[in-house]
């Protein structure tokens, strides 16, 4: 005579089995790939370095840029470029490569553009969170000992500060 589990014991086992089965798709890495971003252009909608220093103003980088001529473009092969224009100046471009892992996009800047990168107060690596099916890329990254005069010597003199870089990009 075979013995069956009573329904009150069988139901929790069935629920656990279903949860495990639906969470185990071997083809799903849980995020985006380089191909999802390649060919995309993102507008820069927020770009500020919030200083930790008492009495030191935040560096409003977006406020110094011509927003109509500033964007991030992603290309196949893992390359990106940031096109930007300070108000009253000519168009500039910095570039590097990017990689996508899960829900993040990592930027690595080319060493040959270090001076231009520092003018925007950017470190050599950034890590953006992918938000809302890649409609937005958001960054909130702690930075140490940033020389604010690279951005504006007139505004900051030789001031250095720790702080948080905040950047939002919208497709």
C-alpha cells in the first residue's frame, strides 16, 4: 500500500519547486549586454560634483555646458564617446570603452584624454547603474582629493575636495 503526502504538506513543496524552477533560466544573465546599448545616444541631464567641504560650492558641470551639444554615444565594439561643449567654446570629445555586466555599465577612459577628462572632474573609471530598461543610466560615485581648479580655476582656485559625482544620462 503506497502512502501519499497529505495536501497540507504537498503544497509548500510545490511552491518551493516552482520558485526554484522559474529562477533557474540558464540563458538569462539578469541584465543587459553591450548590444543593448550599441547605437544609442544619451543626453546628459544631471552632472554635478557635490563637495564635502564646508563653504566649498558644488561644481555644477552641466550648468557650464551647452546641453544641446552634449551627449554620450555608444558604439558596437564596446566604445563610447562623450561630446560636450562648454558655453562659449568649441565642441570637444572624449572617448573610451565600456562594458556591460548585469545592471551596470562601466566606463574606462582612454589615457590620451586625461586632461580633458580631468576638466570634467571625471576619474579614469565610472560605473553607471542601468535604470528603467536602460532608459536612464545613473551614477553616484565617491571621489577623493579632486582638484576643482581643473574644472574652474576662477571659481575654485587651488581648492581640492572629496565628494560625490552625480551623473544622469537619458536615452
